[in-house]
C-alpha cells in the first residue's frame, strides 16, 4: 500500500430503487490508513453504500473506486484487497465455525493462520460448534475473525459489534487499533456513536441518502452548541438576550446555558460581574448526531 | 392527573381480532393453499387413470387379461399394492393411483408439517408468535388444526374431481364410493402430517425432522411390501400405516374399520406432538442435537466444492429416487408389456415409428415418468442456486475474490452433471430391473433411453438459470411451475386432443418415447441447445444485476 494512496473514492455515486433514491450524489474520499466512520439513521443509505463499494449492487449513476479500481467492473480485483463484515450475518448452518473460517480463508486467498488462531482465542469462539448452534454474537465473531484474519488493505465493517458483549466490543476496538497500526484502512458503519467517536479519524453523516456532513469531530463541532456552566459571585446577569445563548437555566449563583457559534458575546455579558468559575464542554458525537437529526425532525414536523 | 385520566389519555389502537388464534390463521393460509394445489394433482391423476384405462383397454378381453396378469402377480403387488377387479375402471383406477398417491401424500405431509412447525422454529418466526398471547403447546395444536384443514382441502378437491369423472358414461363412479375413495387417497397425507409433527419436536432442524419422517415412511412401506408379497404375511398389513390405507379397499371391497386405526394413529401422534412441545425449550429438540462436529475440510477449498458438499444429501436423495423408480420400471416391464400388446398405446407408438412391441412399448411410456423425475432434479438444482442468494449467504462469497460468472457457471455445470448422471443411471437400473425378469430388452437401447431423458432436464436447468439471472425472485415458482405445466400438458394430451401449440410448450412433448422408438437426437440437441442458451442468458444477466435477498 502506497503512502497517501486513496483507499475509497466515490463520485456522484447514486443508487435508485424505482422512484426511491437510496443514495444520491455521494462524493467521498478516504485516505489509506484512515479509520472512517459512517453514520446515519436507519434507511439513510449506509448499507447501500457498502453494497455499492463491494460490487454487490450496481450504481444507477456515478462511480466508486477502491484503491483506484472500479468497484463494479473490477470487483474481483477489489475483493482481493477488501474484507467485509455484514450487518446481517448469514452463514451455512451445517458447517462448523472452523469449517466456515477455512472456507472463507481459502476463498479470500490469504490467511494469517497464527493471527486467526490468536483471534479465535481472544474472542473465545468455540470453532468446533456448528453455525446453526451459535448465538447471534458468536456468528458475529465468526465473520469478524474471517475478515480480520486475512489482514486486508481495506476492512468494510457494517455494524460489526451488533450482538457482542461489552468485553468483546473492547476486544474488537483493540483489533481495529492493531489494524490501523499496520496501515490498514477501516470503513466503519455503526450506530454505536461512542464506538465511532473512540475509533474514527473522520466521520461522515448521511441523511435520506445524501451526505450532510463529513470531517473530523473537531471540524464538526459547529453543528452543535457548547455547554457552558458559570458561577458568579454577585447578581446573576440576564443572559437570555445574549447573541447565540440559549437554554439558560439559573440555580442560585450557578448559570447553565448552551452557546451556538462564538462564545465572545457571552464572555462580554459576563464581564460586568465577578465570575468564580466557568466550565465549557464541547459536544460529543452523540450530541452532534442528535442535534443534526433533531433539527431534521423539527423541520419535518414544521412542514 | 388521576389514574383514570391517564388511561383515557392513551390514544385508541386497533385490537387484533383474536390474538390467541393468530398462529392458526397464519399457518392455515399456507397449508390450505398447498392442500388445494395437491388436491388438483390428485384429481388429475385419478381422472387421467380412469379415462386412459377406458381409452387404452376398450375391450373386455383386454381388461380380463390385465386382471389375469396383475391381479394375482405377487411381485407387482409387493411394489404397487394388491390389484383387485382390474377388469373394471374403478378397480384399475384404485390400483393405478393408490400407491403413487399414498407415497406422494406421505411425502407432502412430512414436508408441510415439518415446514410449518420445525421450519418456522428454525427461522425464528415461531419465537415471535409464541411470545404473543398463547403457549407453545397451544401453538403446536393450532398448527395441527391448520394442517387438518389442508387435508380437508386435499380431500375436497380429490372427491370433487373423482365424482365429476365418475359421471362419464364410460367410467361410472357412484358418489358415495367416490367420496370414500378420496378419503382413502388422503389418509396417508393425514397420518404423515402427524408423523412430521412429532419428528418436528424430536429433531433439531427441519432437515433432520424430514429425514426421521422419511424413515417412518420407509419402514411403513417395507412392512406393507412384505405383507403383499404373497408369503402368507397378510396380517403384517395391520402394523403399517400404509397397510391400513390398503385395507380400506375403496370401490372394490370397502373396509371402513381400518379408518379407526388411521384416526387413532393420527390423533395419538398429534397429542404426542403437543405434549412433547411442552417438554422442551423453544429451539431445542427432544433428541439431543449434535451441535459439535469434527472439521471436514476436503471440499471447502473452492465455492464449487462448498456447493457439492451442501447439495450432497439432496443429490443423493434424488439419484436414489430415480434409480429405484428405474429399477421398478424395468422390473415390471415384461408383464406390463404383455398387457399393452395390441392396445391403442402400441398403435400410437407404431405411428411414431416403433418397430418393436411389448416391454419396449411399456418402457417407452415409463421413461416419460423418469424424464419428469430428472426434470425435477434439474428444478431442484436451480432452486438451490436461488436459495444461496435469497438466504444472504452468497454475499459472503461474492464479497470475496469470486467472480459471479465462475460461481454461477460452476453451479450450472454441477447441476448439468447431476442431470446427466440421473439419466444414465436411470437407463442402467431400468436394464438391471429388466434383466432380473428376463425381460428381453438389452442394455444398449435402455442406455440410449437414459441419455434421451437428459436433454429435457438440461432444458429445464438452462431456462431456470435464465429466470434466476433475469427475475431472481420468480425462480422457484417459474421452474417448478414449468415442469408441472409440461407434465400436465402430457397427461391432458394423453387423454384427449390438445392444441398443437400448447402441446409444443411441454418440454416432454419433444422427447421421443425411447426405447419404444429410436431417440430423436436432433430434438434432444435442440433442447440441450435451448438449455445452454438459457444458461448463457442467465449468466450474462446475473453478471449485471444486484444481488437480491428475499
């Protein structure tokens, strides 16, 4: 893998099912070695994007490339460098876990056997069991191990920790960090915002099949308010008319409010009173996500 | 806010009609549709047997000869059940269809029952339903009632067609005996629905449950076979569910007492199934499941090897069915050939170019049945291909470096190999059957007859792959529908005049009735070419479309 190589690039990527735009005009670029988070509510187009990247579905318009190869016409070549963890795991019920891993390893064409055995031990998977006897979480472990054991250049993960217990989730995060350390690229679609926040270098947010935000978390802070808590010594000033300040709550000498945009107008308003403490906290990814979709829901209700 | 105000603040919502019977209604819809469809098959077979008897054996002398040859033939009785009053339309119709429909009905019963009980449990849907306002034993009881309705539907359609057929002046079935005949034909389906209900509790998967049901059917058939072998073991009939159906002897010598055994067996097994449901956890089985196994990696190097491994049980099952059918056909060829000598069947075959008569003529007709079986083998291969996609398992392969063309091409080649093997084995085992009775037909013509039934199978396979490529969600209905349509056209075409254009739509219509006549290799090559073209179109379409799950 070359340094500064582009792992995934899409240009006006569109998928329509009848009159429904499952994905519209997606322009995306993911650098090699990056952990890229892909967020959106149900039906936003996340799985559609993944199926287009894997050549399981054909774009209606636009194009997608993985390491410079077209995802549809060069699908087999693309797949040599990609491993995929599906959101909905469907395996062959009559095969054991080990048989499934052997089959998928053989088909992939490369397996780090020591790493596979290490992963089996770390995830505590009983590979002599038949797939039909596995719980949902154990089936998830099989596809995770199958994806990681070939050490692909690009890991495409669709809700990879669904069904895993918290300990296994931690193990999964360690595996992702190891993959990044080896220079692998990870495309992570997830509903678990804390997971995306903890793992991803950049995040993209989809809504109704369209990309609405993409960037690092710090670049996306503008989407939501900063939470500010101020304690004053004298009279509590009236902050309700200050530009950008909302949700003011006063409890004794303590003021709790949200600040959208620049914090300067608030600081100017507070300069007239003695401030004993001032705490500000940037929004979490969950707050960013909720702010974005809360706004969307509000717009929909209004319309 | 008061409690009553809180209650009144809850918005009204629509109540389910009667949530306690939801499982019954869900199951009954599927079961009754299946029962009606099979009732139509039963009816067509009864009508076909009665009308073709009138047409093929118009003279009393021929009918008497039939009775003479088969009425006291213990070998034939062991295979097809005893023949009584074969010189009458009613006696022959009972003899002709009873054993076939008894076995078909039993298989249908096992498959339907295990599908609606263990199959729904395997798929996780039963869990959702049982979490509602019912208990697990009640859920099983509701499915059993739905299955009972399905048998009622089967009986009603069969009875209707039998009564209507019986109104023909050349047939003449009275209404009462016709209704009893329909009861006898539906009885094995009823009993084996109950068998499937019990095995669904015992086994951990639907496949296992069906296998246990098939074992019960096999044992039941073997006991009946011994009873009918003329070795003085007639009493054994009372130990076999299929024997009880034989004892009923509709039309010829009705013995309704045996209905008590049939009812007792069905009710007993139904109660046992409900009881066993209450003794186990949902998703588990009465017999301990082998959830662990030693890895066998031999075939798991390539997707084609995986296909071979997954399909192995069904391929073996179909091949065994073809081989046994061919053996039986060969076994009775000599006797059957004597019966049809000089009949209208031979005259028709002579017009098609037949130069020999007797056993060859019979085999020419019988290989049509084997061709139907081989076509079903092909249809089964196509639906297995679709099953991998609809079940979402194909994603795991195609998302890896596996080309779509190589995967589908491999599956198609595997299916074609199975179809070819089935045809060749049919020829070989028919010859073995003939040889055992010194039937006077040599290996060469029978192997050619075996090869002759391969092209219709290849045609069905190729057309099925074309539908899979172009309209994947229609695959199963289209491929089985086409085979059933072709069979229907052949049956109806055998009874009376059918428009030539319609006859041409049947894949079996283009197959020469070898070994009675020489195989028409040109027609065979055209059918194989249509199959190849269909497969090619399917491959091309599959390469360019989205993968589509259910």
